[in-house]
C-alpha cells in the first residue's frame, strides 16, 4: 500500500554534544565527588574538636601561581594548534609539562616544610587530611601530565597540528579542571584549616 | 577524531552492501566491544556470583536454623572452617567464618549481582537497542568496565582461599573492626583484598555509568526525545547518575580506611585498647566513616532497585496491553527518588549517637521518600487495573516485584522513625525489610528482564512451564523466609549473631528459625530450575520470532539475532512514545514507535493528527509504503 505522506512529520534530530567531550565532563564530575567527600569529611571531623591547628605553609602560594601559569600556557598551546602553529603548540605543551612538574615538586617541598613544623601524615587527622587532599590532587595531576605527554607525542606525529586540536581541547579542559580543583582546595584550606 | 570514527561507522552501516571483516573468536566473544556481548558477559558473571552468594547464605542459614547440627560433612568444601569439637566429635562452623559468610553474602549480592549483574546486563543490552544507537558512546570503555569487574571478581573470589579467610566486618565494613587487622582474622589480608576488589569495582561502575549517560544523552536516534524514551532507559539513566555521584564517595572513604590500615593514620580510629594495650591512634572518628559509607550506601540501594523498576514498567505495560499509567509521574518520581536518595543517609545511623535534632530532620526526609515510592507502586497497580493481562513468566516476576516493593516499603516507614528504630535497628526486622524491598524486588526485576529479553539476547525462548514453577516456588519461598523474620526482629534478635542458643529469651523462636532455614534452602534449590532453563534454552530453546511479546520499542525492530551495529540498514526513526498499547481505533493492540502518525489516521488523537499534518496540505509529499 502506498500512501501520500506529508513531510511535516519529520522526526527531530536529537541534540547531542560530542560524546568524547561529554565523557570527559562526566569523568570530571566523578573526581569532583571524590573531593567533595574528602572536604566534607574534613569539615565533619573538624566539627568534633580535637583538631590540630597549624599555619598553612606560605609556599603554597608559589605552587598555586605556578599552576595558574601552566593553565595559561596550556591555553596558549591550544590556540596555537587552532592556528596550525606547530612550533608554538609543542612549546606550549613542553612548558605546561615543565610547570606541572615544578608544581608537583613544590607540593613535595611543602610536605617537607610541614614535617619540619611537626605536622605529619600519621597523627592528628587535622594534619593527615592536608596530606591526603594534596596527595590525591597530586595523583590526578600526574594523570593530567601523562595526558599532556600523550598529546606531545601526538603533536610530533601529526602532519598538521590543527588535526589534533580536538584532542588537545580535551586535554586542555582537563588541565584547567585540575587547576580549578587546586584553587578550590587551596581556598578551602585557607578558610578551614 | 572520535566523532569522525563514529560517523564513519554509521556511514558504513548505512550502505549495507559493505561486508564486515571477520572478527576472531577472542575479539568477538572475549575482549569484545559490542554492547550485546558485554551485556551477556555481565549477565553470566552475575549468575555465577548469585549462585555463590546463595550458597553462602545456605551455609549460614544451616547454622542459624540448626545450631546443634553436625557439619562435619561440609569439611570437603570448607576445610578448616569446620572445627571438630574435641569432646563431642561434632563438626561446628567456625565462628569467625560465620561472620565472613555474612559479609561476603552481602557484598556479593549487593555489588556483584544486583549492581554489576543487573545494571551491567540491562543498561548495556538495552540502552543502544532502545534508543536506536549502533553501540555505546565508547565501546572501549565499555569493555574496560567489564574487565575491571572481572579483575575485581577474581580478587574477591581469591579471598576465600586465604588462611585468614575473607573480609568479615559485614558489607558495611565499619571501622574500627575493619581498620585494625588484629581485631579479627577476617580484618587482615581478607579485608585488604576486599578493599582492592571494591576499588576496582568502583572503577568498573564509573566507566560503565559514564558510558551509559553519555550514550543516552548523545546517541538517541532521530525523534527519540526524552519524553519518548522507554521508562527502562529513564531508570538506567538516573541509576547511572546516582552511581556517578555516590561511588566516588565510597572510593574516598575506602582510601582513608586504607591509610588507617596500612599507613598508621587515624581518620577513623581513636583511643582503642586491644588486649589491654592502648593503640597510638588518636583523634579519629568512626562515625565519619559511617557518614561517608552511607552517603554511598543509601543511594546504592536505589542503584540496585531503579533498573528493576524500569524493567518492570516496560514488562507490565507490554503484558497488560495498556499504556503505562502516569508516564510522566513515573519519570518524576524516579527523579524525586534519585534526588532524595542523597539526603536520607543518616537514617542508617539513628543510634550512632548523632544529634537527635539531626535525627528528626533525617526522619522527615526519609518519610518523604516514601511518597514517590508509593506513586510508583500505585502506577503499577493502575496499569494492571482492567488490563488485558498476559501472564508470561516475565510478567509474573514483575508483579512479584510490585508485591515485594510494597510489603518491604511499608516496613521502611517503620524503620524511618528514629524512635522506633532504637528497638529495631540491627535486628532481623531490618534484614527482613531490605531483603524484601531491595534484595527480592531487585532480584525479581532482574529475572523478569532475563525472561523478557532472552529472545533478543539469544534468539530463542526460555521454557514457560519451568518459568512458572520457578516463579511460584521463588515467590512463596521468599515470603516464607522473610515474613517470619519481622517477628524475630521485633522480638529483638540482633543481626549477624552466630548463635542464639545462649539466650533463653530467644529459645521460643528455635522452630521458626529452623523453618526459615528450610524455606531458604528450598528457595535456593528452586533457583537451579532457572539456571537450567537459562543454559538449556540458549542452545535448545524454541526459536524466537522477531517481536514475541508484541512490544512497541525499537529493540524489536532489529533482526532476531542482531549483529554488530544492531540494524543492518539505517537506524529506525521514532515518531511516538513507547506505550501505544490498545489504542482505541488502532488495527492492532500495539503500535511500534517507528510508525508515523500519518500511517495511523484511524487511531490518532486530534493533536497527533495535526502533528501528522493530515489536516493541512503541502506540496512536499513523500511516498512511503
Ligand atoms: C519507603 C521507603 C523506605 C524507607 C522509609 C526506608 C527506611 C530504612 C531505614 C530507616 C533503614 C535503617 C534501619 C536500621 O538499620 O535500623 C533502612 C535499612 C535499609 N533499607 Fe530501607 N527504606 C525504604 C526503602 C528502601 C528501599 C527501596 C531499599 C532498596 C532498594 C531499601 C534498602 C535498605 C537496606 C539495604 C537497608 C539495610 C542496610 C544495612 O544496614 O545493611 N530501603 N531502610
Ligand atoms: Cu537507606
């Protein structure tokens, strides 16, 4: 049977953003929940009293600024890739990688300073929480560094860097996220330590 | 890059002259990235775990029902866990191993069977098929999800074979018991393995869940708007969101526990004496763990239940030959449940010494969650009401779910009262409550789903008669097991006790306990009917037709045994919601989602007639047969 149909009834295309990008966002949501749990645990535990009070090492400023700059360089690399500037892309990635490593060493340095001030991982949870927050963030930052290394490798293999700009936009988003996460933790620590 | 890949894939599928390259056995059945194969892997792993978990419960029920029994005959299986009493020569279950049995039973059933086995199977299988997608957003992540689950399973299973035994601090692993290896033998290596296995499990759940969400949001076929999604998909969607928000919290809780166990921190430990000696740990709070655990733990019970509720919505509507009653109300109540499930966790902690004011807030919130739950129950009943009911085994199990959901939900309202809970907490009343509302209901939903979608999974039908026998034995058996537990609980029997014979007050319940144990063993044996039916039908079942239940959703438009990519031709487009059953005026008692309104002028409602454009005139007419 053949019927005349009206074209009016066309099923709508369903909106959707790129699934890979979406997956990255969901992944970041799960990381946010990890830290939401740790920081709210921090608050709940602190409210019970018997809490070690100490100065936050001022060196944390240094690491924070370093990480902020690395976000800028990551952004620069992405912009360069969009303009198909291979040299700047690679340079931007190398600098970001370097700053990331400097950030991690600064964090480690802060741990040494904490130890000098008798704040240990083992002991009053007031101190332990600081190590855990910094440590778990550092762990995720390492994953971000690995991601950048992968992108570096890709940038050397690609014929045109503009070919990898989508993947680069994902890794950059993740890097900005790790940066923002640290800012959150730092502000949190300033307020609640 | 990835989009390009997906698009190529779609294009390739749409020119169906393109032949698919042969896949090797390994990439087809083992490290497969096809959502249907991964679903079957989850299902079969889930069934194996369910048998193991069930066997564990049989062993501890023997102990509870027949405390004087000689268990020496279990030695070949349990070895050193059966102690031979020197005086009497009787074999006795090791007391600490009893706790390990209870712990592993809970862990296996809640996480491995009713989370991975249930969501893993049906989300994977149905999401692409019902929304009209070729596969999941990321087949690779999906495969990883299964193999993380597999690794987790292996580690959990291995913990049965170590000399100190598996974890024994119950499925909620409260510290200090779980934090101090010296507290009991199961708190040693067994607990470590438990934590490692659960960490892998959480990774698996997150990989899976992220994929489900991304797929549902991004890969729906043309016309499949959110208000045309089958309720199954809505349920899987919300389940995945709950999991995404709550499992990372368990990961954090576990991380702190690992630090306490292995690195000497004191997050959960304070002022503890063991054998008269003080431990160095100071300043920790075991209550903190309870908060973190139950922030996952309560949402987890809905992670277990919601997929089953979705599955049943679909089955009940199909087999009542009626649209689901209150489609939007169903979605609304699932959303309400999802949101509320994050704000009621402390009802598990009423007696932990929390602030009574906080207790009353949580009591209020807990009682509110009964409202959307009740709406769902009413909607099931009203869908059934005056329906043209076809009692397939799947339908029987779905109705069974509704029954358990109601009878278990009612006791939830008792427990939600902070004052009543002082008496009822940690008694068999709680055991009865959650075994009905969560254990049995979710289990019935899963079984119903297997009976219903078996033809789509394996191209064959399961045996009906065996299905009915399985249903009646399970349904009656479950009530015989759990109904009496309410009385035992009200009388004050605590959960997780090895033996009650030392307390005179409880001796009146000896017979009842024996009765429960007999019922439990019989019900367990009845499950073997299902296992037989399942494996037998995979190979020898009657061949299925394309749409055996006259259902409306997209999966029934695929070939009987859908290949890689699901539809050989283009993906069908969707024109209507999934519940057009017994529409007045329609030729048949169901209209598939793929049928445009223009083809059904006889049954269209006025606004649908307008949608179809059958009123106006237009030059751009196209031809369709
Ligand atoms: C009407 C809604 C419900 C209310 C008001 C409610 C209330 C409660 C309360 C207050 C407890 C704690 C009892 C105690 O430990 O003393 C509890 C335990 C429990 N509930 Fe519910 N519940 C409801 C529905 C559900 C549903 C739908 C599920 C699962 C799908 C569920 C699963 C559980 C589990 C697993 C436990 C025990 C956990 C354990 O201690 O091992 N409940 N419920
Ligand atoms: Cu709860």
